[in-house]
C-alpha cells in the first residue's frame, strides 16, 4: 500500500500549476494527500491556494489526466479548506523556481525584494503598482533602483 500511495502522491504532486507553469502543485503545497483505497479508488485531497482561484478546475482535470496516464482511472479529487493554504506551504524548490522566472516571494513583511537587485545583494525600495497582476495570486511591483517591474506572490 505504501508504494502505491507514494506513487500516486508523486504523480499528483508533479502536475504543473496551470497558471504558474514553472512550479508543480506539489511544490505549491496544494496536494494534501493521495491514497488508493482497497477497492482501487484513488482519492487525492487538494487545498485551493486562494479562495475562488480560477485554476482549481484545471488542477482537478490535470490531476485526473496525469493519474489516468499512469493507469489509475477511478480518481476522486477532494477539496479541503481547512487548514487553509498559506504561502508558507510553498517549498524551497518552489520559491527557487518562481524566482528564476522573476516572480518574487512576498517577503517576511509582505514587501517583496526586487528579483534583479536582490541577486546583486542590494535590497532596494519597491513600490506596489497594482494589487493584481497576471493572476489573482500575484501583485505587480516596481523597483525604484533598476526600475524593473516584477510580479510577486501575495502573502497569505
Ligand atoms: Zn531592482
């Protein structure tokens, strides 16, 4: 049973996030559990990142498709809201992947560091341009030093 459970968790966790393609839903901490019951039914439990996140339907479909490709056809994707998801659940490799594409972490105080300047060891004042960026879970910022606009994940 353990082997199957791990395999299912790995397959489900390896699904790329539909909006942030560079990270998997495992790295984002969306997958809470994945088990195969005695009768062969697979149950994957997920937690939405932000309430009303438009990507959740796509995530459910992608999990089913990924598991079907591995031969698991009886799949139920359950949504659990508690405990609520927070940005603390994003793994280190998840943050690293986001940062490589210029998406900043929210920072401890909720103010991100410019992904360009921070690499040169120069934390610079940043200015929020918009509470919303290309996805509802990101906000748009501008760096006052290099003037580069960048997206940051909102702290939750
Ligand atoms: Zn900068």
